[in-house]
C-alpha cells in the first residue's frame, strides 16, 4: 500500500462516508460510529490509535472547518477552462454508517460554499450519490440468503413503500433512501433527474436527503462495483437511470468511502481504472479520485486486504488521487477535503475539454 496522510478536498468540498464500526463482515463495533474510532494515520501509514468516545469528535468542528475552507488558495481563476464538474459520491450504506452520514450532511453547506466561491461564476456542476449495493438486506420480494426483511435495519417505511425500478439498480443515483437511519422520503430535485444540478434552489436540503442512504445495505460493501456501474454509458444514456449525469466535457470527481476490511468488489484496481478512464474518453487527466479506506495501521480490525486494493486504485491516478484514513476524526476529514480542494483546482486548471 502507498502511504499517505489523511488529506482533503479542493474546489469542491465533497465526501462519501463509511464507518469503521459495525456488526457485519467481521468488523468491530464502536458505538455505531467509526470516524474517530482510530485517529488518522501518519504519512507512513501508522496511527495514534486515539479518538473521541462518540466517534465524531463534534460535528461543530467539522462544520466550522468546512465553512472556513473558502479561504483556501485553490489556484482557480474566473478565466479557467473548467466550466463543468460532475461529482459522484459513493457512500457506504452498511450497518456501521449512521454517524458518518450525519457528519457528511453537517459538512456539506460549507463545502458547497467553497465550490460556488472558487469555481468560475458560470460553472455547471452535477452532484450524484450512489450507495454500495443494488438493494441490500431489505429486498422484500427476494431477500438474500441468510437475512430477511425483518432485520433491524429494515424499518416499516422500506417494507411498506413501492419503489421505482431504478431504486433497485446498482450505480443508480439515490433519490429515495430507505431503511434505518435513512431519509425515508423521496428527494425532490428540481431537474427531475437522479442528481443535483447547479440550478437546485436548496442544495443543502437536496444533498442531505440523498446522502442519508441509511444502514440497511448489504454488509458486503462494493464501492468500486457501484462506481463503475454509475459511470457506464448505458445508465447515463437516453432512458438510463442516470441519464445526462456524466458529460464528456466535464471534469469527473469521484469520492468513495468504505470501512469493509474484505475484498467484495469484482475485478481489481487495473480494470476499475481502465473502466473509469474509458468512460472519460481515455483521458485520465479528466478524473480526480478521493478515497477514504481502512488501509491504515490501527484502522479497524482484520488483516489484508483491508482496503489495500482501494489504495492501489487511488494511487493509479497519481497527483489526481488522494487517499485518506476512514478512521480519522471529524477534523481530519476537514483536512482531507481542504487538500482535495487544491487538487481539484489544479485538475480544473489543467483540464482541456474535448473539442
């Protein structure tokens, strides 16, 4: 694994969050929240092993840090050519995610302010959330082996609601989160798509609805499968669940996060990299990847791979890939995205759209 400090965002303060605790997949529970169960690692991948008792280390500090990001020198000027940015967040919806989703929602307004104040005034952005499975443990029509709709994360809402076909498709934008700790309501987005557009009147409320994907997901988190599925031509083409999300002339920023110590995704780092680059017309400079994983000493339990496959994928993007510790504190998440801001800014300044 390539060592890295937990570093953060640039022109766009975005993140997808997953916990370090939980009862599934052989993970160790830490009162249901994993952000601060172990502190972020140092540059050589070691960690201090400290963390707040509640695992969040105060959402107030996360909010304050995110708001202050508008003062970061991101290197973007109004004359830059990066006019369009597509943000994909892949958020772990397994049983350990409650606290991390709350932290993400709390941080979003400050991150959004940073994006709006640093991108050129006429910038056009899309923001989409995908979770890490197709349907999870609560598929009342065909529950997967070993679990049933009566699982504690399958609340009355998810059992009684009729969902759209796209709500049960891997990689489809989340607009109707359901289950324990989810929004449990359809997200009303102005554009009528499964993603936010720049014209959205209340970005914070829209993202809050989408990002609270809940904890009723399958315990085998597959963020890479979800990422590849979300970016595939068919699902983004006419009639697809994500129609219009991925644009040829936009910078793509993928943020993913998971605490799963196992290797659940199909394929491996090279096929994942090849697929994403192919979907961006063969141009790796059109992509920024931010990943928060357990591939750090003292983060979670279990031995290899413990996220090392994800760390390898992030490293393939060179200066456009940022790897952070999923077990960091709330403030360390802010630091991660602060650094990512400058990285996205550099990518915007260097990006040359096709044509």
